């Protein structure tokens, strides 16, 4: 991923979530905690960034015959990647 895209992602409100030293970790699903959580759904409101992410993911998937996404947020990305 290029540095410019990474900077755009980090600037999206709600994309990067983290617990500070001494704070409790983030519960990412019941009973599962992490100090860092990336909310990939938060970029759906930013078409330019979503397009760049889709382009990068499509390049990573080049040569594959099937693309799937998990139901909690991956399905829209699978559709966008398959359209590339």
C-alpha cells in the first residue's frame, strides 16, 4: 500500500481505533479483545478512498478466479474487487 493512501485511511474518522497504555483493549466481538481495531466500514462514505482501496485490493487478487468476503463487511469489497 502506498504511503499516500495510508495517510488518507488514517485520516478517516473512526477508521483507526486503539486503546491507550493502561486502558482496556477494544472488544471487537463478544469475548475477543484487541488493542487496535481498523473499522473498514468507515471508508464507505469516502468514494475516492474506497476506490483507491478497491484498486489496491484488486491488484492483490490478480489471477484468482473467485473472490469472497465475510458477511460483516467484506461482501461489498468482494463485489467492488470483482468489478475491477
